[in-house]
């Protein structure tokens, strides 16, 4: 296969020919049609985060080419979306909360199997990490574990569905499953990237009366309005609380922060009227100081992983909503050939594109 390989934290992805092992008994081999590029993929560039070289990509979608001997319910030719990995046996997995699997870090963040092995080799025989979120899908092919594979309708545009496996389900799941936004209520969404905009669309589906989107990019705020935000705010500083209160009169019932910026989170907490709830998504950028009355008056502050979703349930629901025109996540997407992955990454980090998708079948 061919893959975009990251060999140094500060260097570009390099398109290389890679040798991939056959599927293990619990794995499937997927020929990829499109893979979303997510801010989480930049963690691979953090010094010491993982052993390089690695193949990134954790929002893959494609067609099953082979299935392992122990796999059930997935067949060759199935169209699938790849999501996060989980063990299926711990307390969280058995309780239908796989995003909080006790082995989440080992299975998703190491780029290798829990035992340290990897199924990919460069042509010179050197090992290449290829289990990022149990898929490593910046490639023409990926090995996925049956538990992180979601079969979808073959008539759907498979090259666009990859982001449903992470960013989109994180935003939507946060609204549906954690915040549980009710009709007629008010939601504040801080950060209008792929996760935030997915939350905006989900809030519209849930019937929220007021949806306030906050971002520093005017183009994203414009898109947020088109996707369901009733109000937009450019201010991400201390004045955010006052602006939200001016819009609502008494604050919002719910807030979702996707920025990880402590100052923004503090402002969001202040904008939630008790006993509201503030959800935190993503990597927090520094310590968060919580005042004595921030939670003491009845507010709830909760961290959220992957929208607390069961991918096999939420992803088909999101596909159905898209078919009905109620969840137009495709409005966030711009596609690039795999050979232009470095430009896709640059555009994403610069805020020029909400959700890049690289097309592994289009090498450029």
C-alpha cells in the first residue's frame, strides 16, 4: 500500500510504499476512500508523544477487502466508517460507554498494539507505527479492529463519511448524549471547528431555541449561522460572558467548549445559569481555575471523550439525518489528494478549512 508517513515531529508527511500484514483474526482490511484530517492528528508531532515513524489518520472510511477469521457481522464489500478502538470487556465498554474504555490510551494513542508491535513495515524492513486509533488511515489501506468498524449504507458517499468517526460524532454526541439539549433551551458553543459546528447542527436537530457560536474566524461564524446558529460572537475574551448574557437575558442552560483555552472555558462557565452544564471537549491548554461559586451554585463541569458515543449507534443516525437534510456536515468539507496532505494540514491549522479530507485513491 501507499501511506503518508511522519518521520520527524517537525518534518512533512512523506508518501511511501509500505508493506502491511494480513488481518489478524479480529481485524478487517479496508481500502480507504477518504480520511478526515483532525487537530488530534497533530499530537503525533508533539516531541516524545510516540515513537516515529508513524502513519496518522483516524477518520477513515472505505470498503472492506478482507476479514479476519473471528470477525462476525462485517463482510468483504461492506462500506464502513472507522472510529476509535475499545476493548469490549472493561466496565465502561460493558456499560455501553466505550469512549471511556480502560484501555483507550493504549489502543488509540500509541500507534502500536498494546504489546508494542505494529503491522506495517517500510520497504527496508523498518517498523512503522500503524495503529493510530486502531486504523492509521492516511493511506490507501488500513487494518482496523472489528469493534471500531461501523457498516454503513452502500449508497452513501463513502469518500465523505470519515469525519463521522471522530470529530462529527464528538460534537453531535456531546449534544445528544451528554448535554442532552432540550427543545427551546439555549446552548453556547465555543469554537466553530468541525466539532463545534457538529454541535451546532445537533442542537438544531434537538430543537434548541438559541444556539450561540463563538470563534475568531469570520468565515466559520458565517458557516455556523448557515448550519443553525441563531447568534454568533467573535469575542473569545472576558467579554464573552457579558455578550452571551445580553443575548439571552439570563445566560444559557448548556455550554460546550471545543477550544481547550482556560480563559474561554472560564467565560463559558460564567455564561451558564445554574444549574446548567458545561462540557469540555479536547485537550485543555493549561490549568483551569474554578471559582468557589462557579460550581457551588449548582453548575456541572464535565469532560467529554468522543461525544460519549457508541459509534455503531450514532454514526448510522447521523447518516440518516444527513439524508433528510437535517445534518449537512458535508458543508464543512474540502477534499485533497493524499499527495497534498501537508497542504491540507496547513490549511486546517490556519483555520482556512474546517474539515479537510484526503483521498487515498487520488495520489496526485
